[in-house]
């Protein structure tokens, strides 16, 4: 797919779409950094899902140039992002940048990303994502689907230091990818005109970003990632525990249904089933359903069962001692 690109990047209107809910401090910090962007023809669209912590008050008082779009409590990442995109396209924006409010980017970030996309006629260009707490430690360089395993939404080069990635890759300005996380992705308006918005019915919160890129590829629109243009993601480092965000449950049945069927749970099963049904190669579908859905869902139960069995069964050292005693007694009986 191709489209006409102006040689003057400054003429293109870019809209950064940022969904948020009840993260007043985080959202404020992001805007303070992001307002330093060197690219001036830039709109910032904050989509607030009915925050109750005063987020909207801070936005209106401290950031009057920000476009504020309000949605309801039931608008998770996908619906909130879509409302922001609809607003931006109606305002005549040429590009949409999806980015999260818990990120940090350098002042020239938008300018560099846009220049690379326009110079090379790239409709979808994703950023490299590093851990904010450890610059150079990569969170992702695009994503992938390994259909024969439970790893349907794998992060490419996750938890890999940049100097460990093959030098011939890091020397490239960009390379093609099959999917990408939605944090730091520049998308030309023609993509939305061709394939529509993110799928808020089948992927209401998680994996909508990957599904969007997969859908674009079916329409002949390629996606790319740049290893040189970086978004810093403020998330736990490998080995650090996540902050608790799930509600407390009265019983295990309630926890089970939230874990695998609530749209805000990162373990919810329907997006996995939907993506397999629509994008998995036919010959690998049965294996993908078994490993990517069934075993994926049963894995926590299997892990708990293994722990219980380990507690009941004697350890290797105990077995060796028992075997040694039995052997010694047997030898003693034979010698008598």
C-alpha cells in the first residue's frame, strides 16, 4: 500500500492519543515530558475513562492545549483509544501516534519517528521499547505469534540488552514485523480508512494492538519497527513483582471467572481464541487451540498440583537414603 507523502514533514498533523484512568500523577508527568517535543504540528489527545481522582481538573488547569476526550467507565484501552482516534481524524490529522501515559520519550521522538516513516513510505512504524528503569534493556522490538505454542503474543527480544542483539539488526533503520505492542506506534490515516479502528468487541483491552497489525497485513499493509527510536516504559523490571491491580475475590470461582473471562484481565481467553480463529494458519489451528488456550488456561492449576505432589512425595535425597537402607538390609539378610 502506498500514499502521497509531502517532502516537508512539518505539514503533516500528528495526533498523540493517550488513554488514561485514575493515574493523575502518572498522566501529569507524561504530559510535562511530552510537551517538550520539537515537532510543533502535534496535537495531544487525552482520553479519560471517567477518572475519579481529579485527572480531568489537572488537565484543564495545567495543560490547556491538550484535547480532552471523555469516555465512560467501561471504556478500556481499545474503546478509549478508538474514541481518541475518531476525534483526531475528524480534526484532520494525518498520523495517529498511540502511546501510554506511563512512558517517557526524548524531545525529538515524534520528529524522528515521523521523518523515518515519511522518508520510507511506512504506513505503520513501531518504536523500540526499553525499560524506563534500565535504558538499554529492551522490553520489546515488535511482537510475534508462535502458533504452535502457548506464546501467542510474544515480545521480540524481551529482557535483552541492546548490545546482545545481532549488530546487523541494530544497524538497520527499521525492519518488518508481524505484530507490535501499541505503545509508541505511528499510523498513517490511510490505514484506518482501509481496515477500520481497533477491534473493541473481540479485543477490548489486551492484544488489540497485535490484532490491528495482523489485520493490516491481511490487507497488504506492512508494519515495521525501528531499533533506534525508543520509548521508555515505566514498568517492573524482570524479576520484580507487579503492583496488585486485580480486585479481591470472595472465592476461587469468582477469581477463575475474572482471570479468564473479564476483559481487563491479561489472561482473558476470548482474544486468544479470536486471534487463533482469524489469523492462525489452518494446519496449526488445532495445536494452537490446545497449547495457546487449553494448556494456557490449565497451566496455573497444573503448577499448583505439581507443588502439592512435591510436598507429599519424598525428596531425591530421602529416596536415596531409603534405597540405601533397603539395599543394606537386603545384603545383610543374604550374608546371614
